[in-house]
C-alpha cells in the first residue's frame, strides 16, 4: 500500500474497514471473496432503456437487465458549489460518479472532491485496494473521462484530463467557475486526471483516451504520462488482439482509441435528429431511418469483451471492485443520434450478460446496473397527435424505423443549441442480482450505491440493508 | 348477473373463471376474500414522480410509493388501428387502460374494444362482478373519461362520453379516424360511455363528470342518463358531506364536479410553463414560482377520502376489484402546469397511503400502483448548462422554487402547439405490496397487469408469477 492513500481522511475510513472485514450480512462466510460489479449506463434513464429495447428486441422482447431479480429507482444527487446545503436537481457524470464511488455529495464538474471545501473523497476503489482486493475499470469513454476518473482521481474540474488542460480550460470554458491550478503538482496537488491514473493502484483499466497520455508529466520535459504509468507497473496495450494474452501479475492499462471509443451503430445515410422543416406552413416529417454498423467500431474490443477480460484478470484476487461504464448512451444523446445511443445500450446489455454469467458461476458476486443521470432523448409519437393542426416538436426530432416495422419518434428538446442537448434530473433505474439484492430498498439515493458496494465488500457497515 | 355480460366472448372467460376460483397461488386459503387495489397515476412516469418528490418531500424525502416492497417497470402497449400486428410506441389513456383492464392490446382512443375488429374486451370489473365480487372505481377525472371508462364500457372512441358526442365528434375532431355511430343503441350498440356506466354493475363509482349525465337516454325524450342510473340501483351523490352516510346495500355514483375535478395546487401568480423570452438576444429566464392551494379544490372530497369510502363500501364483499385513478398528473402536464401535476401526484400519494393502511389490516389485499403512459414534463437545469452561449429550451419552461430553497427547471417540449403537450412512450413504473408482490417479474407489459390482478382474484390462472 503506497503512501498515496494515507492522507488523514483516508486513514479514518481504513480503520473502519479493518473493523468490519469479518462481518457477514449475507450467508456467505468471511473466507469467500466478495465481489462487486457496478455497471453504469451513462445517461441510461427509462427513456433510453425503452428506446433501445424497442429497437433491439422489439416491444415483445426483453433485455438482459430486464431479467434481473431486483429493480429499484435511484434519486440522482448534486449540490450547489456556492452552498452545498442546497440540492441541485440535475447532475452531471462527474458529481454523480463521485457520489456513487465515495458516498459523499458534491457539485457538478467535480471529480472525487467535495463541493466548495475541495477536500478529497476516498473512493471505493481506494478502499478496496487498501484492503488488498482487486480493482478494475472498463469504459467506452476515455479512461480519463468523468465517470471512470471519479473512481480514482481527485480534482475540482473534470475537464482537467491532461496537465495542459489545467491551464487551457479557463480560456476555453469560461462558464466553468472552477479552475484546476490548485491541483498542479507544483502547488502540492495531485496533478491532472491522466497523471493521477498513471500513479494509481488500479489493477486493470480499459477504454479509450490514448491522446491524454502523450504529454510530459508536469514539471518534466523527459517523462511522458504513459512512461510514468509503465514505471508504476502498468502494462500498456493498444489493440483488441493484445487482450487475449495479458500478464496476470501486472497492472493493465488498455488504450484502444485516441479519445472516446467509436460507437456500434450509426443512422443510415447520416440519419440523426434534426429540426422540423415546414413547407408552405405544413410540417414536413423527416424521413425515417434504420441503424447500421459503424465501420469505425469494427476492430475495437466490445464493452463485453473488455468486461470479460477484466473479470478474468481480477478473478484471482481475494475479492474485487469492478466498474464497467457504457459512456456513449449519454454522449450520443447529447449529439441527438438515436442509433448511437441504441448501439451503446446494446453494448451495455451484452456486458450485463457477461456479468450475469460470471455471477452464475461466482454467486458471491453482487451485480448492480444503474445510470448516473437522465438524458434528453424522449419518445413521442412519430407524428404529432395534433398533426392535423400542423404542430410538431420545437426540438430536434428523429423517426427511427424499427425491425418490427413501426416508426419510433425520438425528441431532443432541452435546448436550442445547434450542437448539444442537456441532461435530465429524472430518477434513474437500478437493477441488482447476487447476495442481498432482493433485500435492497426499492428507492435509494446515489450515495447508497457506495454504501451497498462497500457493505458487500466488507469495507463498511452501513446498516442500509433492510 | 344480468344478460349484459352474457355475450359469447364474455361467456368463454366466465367458464374459465369458474374453473379457477378454488385455485390458490398464494398462501391464503380459498375462503379468504381476495382483494385488488389498482392505483393508476395517469401520465405518472419517473419524471413526474421525481418532480413531485423534489417538491413535496425534498430530495432527501420519500413518497409512500417509495416505501413499497416491490418496484418494476411496465412496457406501455398500443397497436396500430390499420394493422394491429404493428406496435405503436406511444399510448393514450384509453388503449392502455383497456389493456390493463382486459389483458388485450388495442389502438389509441379505443375503450374496451379491439383494434380494427372492434370486438368488446371483457374487463376485470365485469369478471369480478360476474363472480360475485365487489367492484369500485374512483377517479379525479369525469367518471366517463378514458381510464375509468375502459374498466366498464365498450366503445370505439373515448370522446363519445354522451350520446350527443357520438354525432358531434366527427365534426369537432376530424383527425380521429373512428366514429361512434355503430355504437348507437339504435344500431344495436351499447350507447355512449355515460349510458354504459349508468347500466353497469359497478358497486361504487366516484369522481367528476356530472355534466355527462344530464342528457336523455338515446331515443328517449323523457329519461335522462342520471335517471337511468337510479333505475339501475345507483344512489347518486353530489357532495363531500354525503360520503359519510352511504347506504351499504345500494350501488353508489358520486359526481362531485361538472367535469374533471379541480386540482389541489396551482402556481402562485398564474405560474405555469411559458416559452422563453429573449431581450436583445439574451435569454430572459422566467421568474421562479411556488405552488399554492387551489381554492376551487377546497370543498371537494380528496382522492384519499374517496378511496377510503370506496374501501369501506367494498369491504363487506367476498373480495373486490378497486381501481383508483389520479387523472390530472397527465392533464396538467398537457397544460404545462407543474403545480397542477405536483398537487395531483400528492393526491395519488395520499391515496396510496390509504391503500397501504388498508393492506396492513387486510393482508389478503394486493396493491398495485402504476401509470398508463408517460407525459411531456422533463426536469432540466434551471438555466441551460450552456447558458453563457445563451441557449435555452425551445419548449415551454417553468422554474419552480421548491421548499428546500432550490430551483427546479421543468420543460415541456413535445410540440409547438400553444395549448397542449403530448404523451411519451417511455416505460412506466409499477409498485406492489401484498401477497405475491415480491414474486412479480421486475419487467412486465401492461397486459400482465390484467393477468396479475385476475390471478390474485382467482379469476384466471395465468402462470405469470415466477
């Protein structure tokens, strides 16, 4: 265990950990390794699940997550940076992942740090590492993106992925009130997110984001972040083929694309949501389109393949914490591309299948599937039910022709930006299987996901279970 | 049992019923009365629940439904009128209530009849009556509105509430492809919805819609629909005070307002969602508002009071089927009035409390709480996260100041009609408590709600339970 974790806040929690490891709140003995697989569909609210189900398996089909024995709802949690006693009803991926990873509420944009006071929040990955368990992160985003970062790193601004971003951000995004300069290593901080990941104890981390590891370590003109990761024991891999021959005794960092990994599907002929056109005052409904394979996706590892490799790599540990993120449900919804988020949810669903299969043969495994926040996509009629009066959505609209031969109307109307739609503050689903899953409360908050995971791993006694 | 029910389709099902009544799929003996309370929040999707929770009990609180031991998701079901083999992804209250009441899919606008073939669909209320059980309907809508009507009546168009509507509809709403003329009594049909309710066997029916009972029965110039109801054994009541002294040996029809019952809350100073204004190109965010009591609601019975009276009235039957609808979650969302749907969900939540209390002392009661379809209301940031670039929703937007001191942004942007927003095709939640609740699958379809209810009442053996 490196000194990295031995900050005062972490120490307090680790003492708690040691006091709890023998406790058993399930019927599994203390000698059995405890395992948690937390699968996060970024932006995967009930709209997204319904859209994907309708397209992928039809209105009579069911997804893998639909077969899980427990389903509940999770209140998304964020607080105001200028007054953390006040709730903010719409979250982003950074603050919500921080809360799921560490059990503490924070403000939007923050990664593993508290609102206003900017203190580090110890994450479940750090607790698991400290207790000698395995830890893993799998994502279709850059591994430095908000969700994976919040399980490992501590910084006040999610966009500070590289040390150069810590300067550049204030010029590029003046609307973000925080800057990252206090986290410069030169100022006694931990550095950028990529530098923190390179210095981390995570056993396996797979995803995109190779571009974030080329810079020199802050203050150095000789050592890149990638070289620092290697010095810290990471075997770095770049291709799907390398996934089949991982050294079991090394930490693994897989970087399979320069940034976010390309998604599985795209709309045929560039099909995506557009503003409604009118001709002579009459609504001109957009042409329906179907989804097709995205050629950029072809040679990449799938989320399910990465999940399986991570499980294999962690299987020999005395318990583990694995977080698997399907990142582009949210990103493609921002970009108003229905086939993008449908294909990404299909990837998540395949990863759920891998996790459930693992759970079958490893019944000590608690599997949680949830989302970090809602997104803008909204199923409405394929033409307005008021169409004779010639009304249509004022937002971006797509008509997707499903394999069962019907047209599904998808609306994105949270703002009038030509580029980007926003999140929703809706509660999100949680699915669970494994020990204690059926005893979970049917309504929880995001901080409870930390408590449930930590409790299952024997890292914390929370009394949350009924 | 009147001949009313003895149409061939109904007969087949009734034979099944008699074959099943001794069957026990729970641990309750056959001698114990079986009871189902089905509570439908019209339009109550996860957005609506989150909006109401944030306002009513705060982001750290929980609603009564949040305490129920089972939570699942329900796929909303509709099919195309011109090709019933094709799914339609956005439902209305008529077709979805028909499917929950009768277990058969149909097209939008239809009440208790099949798509295209226009055959009557036997409802759970009719099955329960035929088996000698009590039946009840409580709603904040007109009792002739789509949801209550679909549990009792059979007609091809929900808007044919009075016999005069059966003519008028084709002139007023040419966009609806069906007309009701084939359901004229003169044409061998059952007549309008109000006439069918007046002729029904339901033991207690409470709500609004007095205006729909003043007309003469079709073909008569002497007998009003109300008089026909009285001739059929209904005691008709008009005021909250009359609810306290109901004759136990009569059928009860309560008509507490001319149409839809007024809602509990309204926005202070006329606060509701409006289109975003811009001044000199800059977004002018609307003033936040709070909710206040609606004076029109003051002397009306609450949904919870009506629910309690209905339970008292049905308690002496050998089992019962009671449907309780909170209708204006949807209606107020159509009108883009956040305080309207928040107050209505508060009413539903109080009715859930009454049902749960009844279930405590009558453990043979299965309580189901669900929605018929999603609605347009969507929580987004109170200002755009892209605000410095001056983007805002293109829809109608409200900023609601919650009791916990934060501002919740609510967006309605499914179309650009100045009057009315639309439904969403999102899956909806289901909550359950009582015998077998924890054994329900976590993902079902609307037709399953009929099967679950009928199975619990011993009216049908479906094998749906796990």
